[in-house]
């Protein structure tokens, strides 16, 4: 019996939510998990997430090793807010 590729546990995830017309926030939408390689890759993914729709306020959760981080990967414990 052949073995598959070794499983690597994801160590970061990205989620996004939008400000609705009534002023409330939408539920968090999961946009994937992965094995952290470089901050440049994660920043590129965040830019793609927030590029559309442009007119809405957004929040992104970048969770790395179980801790909320900012756009540069610093552990802040807060979500990334974009207006």
C-alpha cells in the first residue's frame, strides 16, 4: 500500500467580514488556511481579499499560530480594519 503525502497542520488562517448597509457586521467568512511560508504571500492574499468590493468597510482576521496578527505579522490580538 502506498503512502500519501505527509499531512502538515495549517498554522495560519484568513477570514473577512463586511459592514452591512444597516450598520451591523456580516458573519466571518473563512478564506482558507495554510502553512506559513513568508509574510509576503499572506500580505498578497490579504490584498486580494480586500480589493473587492472597494466601497465597503472590512475587517480581516489573520490568525497565525492561534494569535491575531496585523498586516505585517506582528502579534497584536486585534483584527485588521480597512475603510
